[in-house]
C-alpha cells in the first residue's frame, strides 16, 4: 500500500496544504532545493572517498602493479589524505548544515 501526499494550493499559490498542514510555497521550494544540493554534495564526497579507498586497496593488494609510484607508502599516504579531506567535509555537513533550514543555519 503506497501513501499519497495530497497538495492543495491557494489561489495565489503562496501556500500549499500538504497532509492537513499549510506550508509556505517558497519555503517548501527552498527546502527541496537545499535537500537536493546537500544530497548531491554528500554523494560527491562519498564518491571521492570510495575512489581513494579503492586506490589504497590496489596499492595494498598489488603494490608491484603500480609502476608510476615507486614509493608505495607515500602514495598510500596521499590517498589517505584525500579520504580524510572528504570525510571531514561530510562531518562538517552533518555538524553545521543538517538542521532546521529556517533557523539561519546557526
């Protein structure tokens, strides 16, 4: 059984009635854009993390197969720095931006 959300607009299209609750249309639109941007950023950062973790796994399982990196430890360290950079960005996103968007983002 799927749940449906009912939307009702006033004549000026400034307010939406959504599930028995009236919401300002502009606020709702901004929240949707905000959520999409945050989701896209989260996916972007996680993609970079996954890429750099995969590189470390290649170095660990087949260090002889990576001819352009004679110093494997330095190469692993560089990859881990990239993982840490994007991990920190995700933590900042959760700490400073995942909250009620009407409070001015702290």
